């Protein structure tokens, strides 16, 4: 056991009335909109302000460095979300989420291809009703981004802002948003150590790195360290040719799914959640990101439902189905693979099992 933390765990407590107003609002139009929801959907969402419910608990703070303590920002209730003039919503001609992989996600091409299919399937269930499309993966060199070796970790990093510029140029016409994903660490500007991801809501673009989600990123024998002695030229992208990629594990997949859906949530106009334990809580460090649930609290779920227009029951069923489908959505497709490539990699969903039980409880409430 580590040394006892002098910071006592705190919970962020809101009154029932505060939570009820955050969810339903006092604006008559939004109240009547809420009342038009299916009775089962309302029964689930109302759990937000029912004390002692076992589905949606309060946010817990574990240290001074947790997001809410160190990044004070105004909370966003449903009404503020709904009225936000800068919020973008999908439209019939812009309703696809595009995923652009930068570099490899796995140690072999087949693992990379399966991994991105798993993420695509997860996003399709999470943002139920929208289409998710994969763009052909590109090497780092195509983006023409700046890169550096981080002084603290000695690992390669690519410039997040330059990648966003590249994605904005590549954004297809029918895209609601385009998100880049990579296993290479990111930095937003020279003075910063790193960033997990960055998005521009107005442009509908985002870039997220899963580099720090591998189990060995911070260990002294992390394989991705670069020998500082080799002077890296700013235009020689060959340093990325045999870039180290962590092993694909269930925890890595879980963390990737969380980051991807949290960040795309921002592109839909959802700000950091300060109401209940929720995927949309901010996180400053990996422990905090790991404590964050995979699910949206009722307030954020109503926001996303408003933006996307799904039926809550069907969305939960799609998420359960994704967890239960051990393989990617289209197993064994692609005859151009050689024989040994045609292994159907089982999707590592062990880390999602607990969440599946939770969704099934939610479905029981919706379907009662």
C-alpha cells in the first residue's frame, strides 16, 4: 500500500432540487420537451435527483490535483447546453463521425486494423444513430507536423495543433466531425509537458493520443524512449518508422473508448460535467481518468440525446451488443490479407464486463 494520503476523499454534493433543475430546467418549453420523453426514459433520467439510487452517484475528489479543484469552470446544465449559441449539432447532410488514424495503433497491421474497427463499433453504439466512417490511416510524415523528444520522458511527441490543422483540411463534406487518433504522445505548445487530446469545437476536429494509456508508459524501461544523442531533424520523420506501440490490452481499449467518447462529447457541445459521476468529468491525470465511469450521467445523457436524437433504450442495447460481440463488426473481411493475417482477433472486452451489468440495470428501469 502507498503512503496514506492526507487529502480526505470528498464528494461533490448537490441538493435534489439543484440536480432536478439541471436536468429538467425551469423553462416551460424545455420542461414540456422533457415530459414528451418516453415514460421509461424519464424514469431513468429522474434517478439523477433520487437520493440513494444505485445507478448515478456523486463525483468523488481524491486529491488537490483533481480536475474540479484545479480547474474551476462554470457548470453547464441542460438549459445552458440547449441555449448555447456556439453549439453545433449534426444535420442530415453532416451526420458522420470520421476517424483518422495517425501512425499504427497496434504492433502489426492486422492488430491496428481490428483496433480501429473496435473503436468505430463502440462510437457507433455510443453516438447511436450517427454513422462512423474510417479514413485510410496515414503516417506522421503526411501531416507535416512539428515533433520533439520530451525532456522528462525521452519519448517522441507530435504537435497537436498542427495535426488539428491537417484534419481540418481533410474534413469530408458530410462530416459532423473528424477525429484523429494516435499511439504517439502529444504536446499542445512548447511550454507544455503533454496533452491527452485537443479539439476545436468550431471546426469540428479533434486529436487524441492513447500513448499514456499503455501499462508501461511511465516505467523506466518503457520501450518508446528515444536516445537524445541522435539529433532529430525537424523534417526527418523516419524516427517514427519503428515507433514503439504498447500491447493492446482490455484496459487500453477501455481507456481509448473513454477518451474518444469524452472528447467527441465536447465537439457536441457538452462541457465538463460537475453534477454526478460521469464520463464528461474533466481529468488531470490517469488515475482520475480511470475513476471516471464509461457512462454519461442523466444530465449529460439528456444533452447528447437532444443533439443526436436517439432512443435511450436502443442506445443501451447497442452498447451491450458491442460488449457481447467478441469480434469486430465485420470479421474476416478483406481477402487481400495473407492467410496468417486472417486470424479473427477476439475483442478484449473483459474490462467492460462490470459496465455491461450496469447498463443491464439501466435497461431494466427503462423497460419496467
